[in-house]
């Protein structure tokens, strides 16, 4: 069972080093902040809200 520990922690360390290496090589150009939505996404969101509101008005409270 000792080898399982080495495989597990070796995988974790390899993953962390790989993440930092990719981050360094790409010049940290990846930004994980919320991106601005496209016009198509905004339109789809509006259509969905209108459709939900239409069903709420047609079905009544019960």
C-alpha cells in the first residue's frame, strides 16, 4: 500500500507543476473572470425569461 501513496502524491505534484508550467509558458494570458456575453447569449437569456413569464401568466396560481 505504500506505493499507492507515492502514486497519489506524485500525480498531485505533477498536476500542480504542470499547471504552473502552462501558466508560465502562456504568459498568464488566461483570465478566469466572467467574460462579457455575446449578443446571441443576451438574446437567448431574454427569450427564456419572456417564455417563463408567459407560462406563469397563463397557468395562474394553481
